C-alpha cells in the first residue's frame, strides 16, 4: 500500500460499462420502434439522445475501460473496480442476439481486465432468455475469462428468476460458486405504469422497487431452499429489504398460515435468514451513514461492501463520507476491501 494509504484498499463493487456496439444497437432499436418496453424507452431514450452534460458524460465514461476510467478512479482514491455490463445489458434483445451481445461484452471486458491487472475485475454478462447458453457463458466467464461473478439486470423481458425456466442459470452459478449480482433494471411492464406517470421509474425509486421485488420473489418462491449455496449480491443497501426484515418475517409466516395464496408456502427459514445467509449488499448510490450502519447491524458487518455506482453516481465527496464511517479499523478494512475480496475471490 502507498505511504498515504488509509490502511485499506477501496474496492468499488458495482461499476458499469457498455460496449459501443451495444449502445448503437439500443439506439437503433429505439429509433426503429423495434422495442416495446416503456422503461427501456424512458431510460435509454433519454441517455442516448440528450446532449445535456450528464447523459453526454455518462455515454463517454461507460465505453471507456482504459485511461479515463483509471484517471477517475485515481482522482477519487478507488484502487479497484468490479465492473459489469450496464442495464438492461443483453436482456432486452431476443435470445440469439442477446447471447451474442453478452459474449461480445464479456470479451471486451476480459481484454480490459488483462490490460489492467489488479485494477479492473469483471462480471459475466448473460442472456437469461436462453438459459442453456447463459449457463454455458457463466462457465466460460469463470473458467476461461477469469471473471469474478455474474451480472443479471433484474427482470428479463418481464420475467423473473423464480421461474423454473431460469434454474439452469442458477444451477451453473451455484455449481461454480460464483456470485450473482442482481442489478436494477427499469420496472417490468406490470409494475411501471404509476411510476412512469410520476417520473419515479428510474433510480429515484423504481429501480429499487423492481429489484427488491425480484429478490423477495426469489426468497418466497423457495429458490434458496432449492439452491442453498447460491450467493447473491444486491446494491443500494439491499434495495430496502433489510429495513423491512422484521415485517417480512411476521407477515410471511402469517400469510402462509392463512393459506390465502397457494403459491406461498412454508420455507425452511425466515425471509430475513436468507438475507443473512445467501445475500451480500453494497452501498452503491447510498453513501448515507445512518442507512449503512443500520444495514450492517441487521445483516452483519461481513455482508456489507463498498460500491460507488460509477459512472452514474461519480461523487468524490461520497468516498470521503464513507471513509469517515464510525467503524473500527478492522471493520472499515472489511467494508472497503476484505469483504469484496472474499465474496468475489479477488
């Protein structure tokens, strides 16, 4: 470590990129009207067409896996990034094109990681709409590309991972002991209407609701009973689920006893137990000490890791704010460094 090091590495664990080819494909889909997804049109219709400073800067930073990214890391004291393909990734395409785009993104990211060892680490992008090929890509990412996990950008064309059709994906991740980062996407078709009408479909609210719902669906469907070794990483301090933990446990048990919903069955553990056993969370976009400390208290200090959410939330002051968390030196090192090293096998 450098002489001026705080005593730990800062490893940012939810950092995004996008190949120019994928951005161009998204733009073509939007221009041609080939995609009927209101969330995608709201999000990327803006980011790919606006000339305002934020979307222009975002486009430039997303495609850079070299000097500009490293300079931004150095300017904010970030030692390493764990990088993943930004939402919705290949999940917006049909199965064939999605699988091809996932492979393209993975090849580009792997090359960047080889160019900058010790600074950049990758997560494997997949197209879950073809579960068999997605499972094969997970294995290629882990065994051939040196990737440290899998990125899934929440729902895939309005479908969720609790559907048994996606179990080959989860089987592959569990068998390889590679963590799955469940990252936000714009809300699915059945969820987005009132949010879009109020301008709340994006990061301000809709992303968290969408991803929290996805994780909770997996829990109550018994996914973690079927795949007890599956490891999930979720950003934004767990998409609010730690704050609901006690109520989730109480109401899930009461609803199961009532037999109101035949699909809601007894689990081997309480919903909050799966959060503590199968889920790790990051602080992406949530550089707020009270919420970070609460989440650590609920889930345990070994379950909470630092993330910046670059380039969507690139704010140097937020790094400093988390440096000043009221933690003992060993706990702060775990928060910034060793938890990530352990989860992602860095």
